């Protein structure tokens, strides 16, 4: 079950969020990103190129 907006998330409860982080905005960004990757995949994009794109984009947010 997912928490309601405005409530503490499991990550927040464990002190795993950066100050000012917005979990709802991050979830929306990840959903949009996944949609774009899916569209590229469906149109025949090279799987290796897709993986490189995903890894590169997510590396920006890694701790």
C-alpha cells in the first residue's frame, strides 16, 4: 500500500530522503521516463542503447 500525499513515506521514515525531496514529483518523473523508454523500445530501439540511456540517467540520482 502506498502512502497518501503529504504523509511520511517509508524512505522518509528511515531518513533516506534528501532535504527538500519531493517523492511525488520523483515518482512522476520516473513514470514519464519509463514511458519514454517503452516508446523507444516499441519502435525498435537497440536494447544496449536503451540500457545505456537508463543507466546514464539514473546515475545522476545515485548516492
